């Protein structure tokens, strides 16, 4: 439940940030995900978008048409790497698995090392990275406003997970606020209309 609360907030923050860049996103790319799955966030990836962000991972805009984002508060290896089975990544879709809720640095390193080992055996996984929320925000190049939005929710998740009722209530209230904003724009359709993409989920 706590993770669901955070997802609505993070999804809205990313959409709000993308809009703030005033990028004229135009594409004829049709996004098709298997098994009726829905990714948490997705945005077009081209040279213009790349230039507006801090692309510390050097994602090739000639190869990838979209960046997919899957948020998770999970720490267990099987839970995080299990996300690879959702097929969010592909030859032209780059996937970030973003870890939020305070993580032990060694846990993060273990997850990243396990992914690296899998990538040696499966070249399709080269289009996947496991990163922390802090690394994600660095990549997006977000300013102080959006940094605070993401980090405040992340802190509430950590507190609520430790049975802090006040933090849980505040997080739930934020979720309702941003859930309403997403629904008002038709959560998925709003994102796709902005991108100019056809929807087939």
C-alpha cells in the first residue's frame, strides 16, 4: 500500500517535470507492451530530450525511442530482478529500475552486480539499469522544485515503513492529491497525448 501511494506521486512528478521542459515531443512510435502491462512512467527519447537532461548514462537516441521507468521499494534480489520478466525493455526501449525508500549501499551494489552478470549472458539486458532515486534525479537533471517533491515523498515512505502513522497519513493525502490530478487528465491518455504517441496498452 505504501508503495502504491508513492507510485502515484512519482508518476505525476515525472509528467510535471517533462511538461516543464517545454519539449515539443513528436513521434509516430507506437508503444506496445505485452500481457497488458503498464509501465510506471515513459517518455520519448531523442536528441532534443537528451540535451535537456543530464544523460550520465549516454543513452543513444539513435537506438532508443523511449525511456521506461519502473519504481520499486523492493530490496530483495528476486523481487527486483523479477521485473526483467515484464519485458518493459527492448531493442528500442531503455528501462530504468529505480530503487526508492532508503537502501543500504551494499544492497544496491549487489543488485547492480547481479544485473551485470545477467547482462554478460543476455545482451538484451544491456538496455536495463538499476539505479537509486538519487541517481535517477541526477539523470533527469531536475531542479530544486522537483528534487524536493521526489525526496519528500521518499522520506515519507521510509518513515511510514517504520510504522510512523503521521507519515503514512501524509503520504496517503499526497497520493489522493496526485491521483486526482492524474485521473483528471486521464492518467495514461494525458501522457500519450502530450507525447503524440498512439496508445496500445
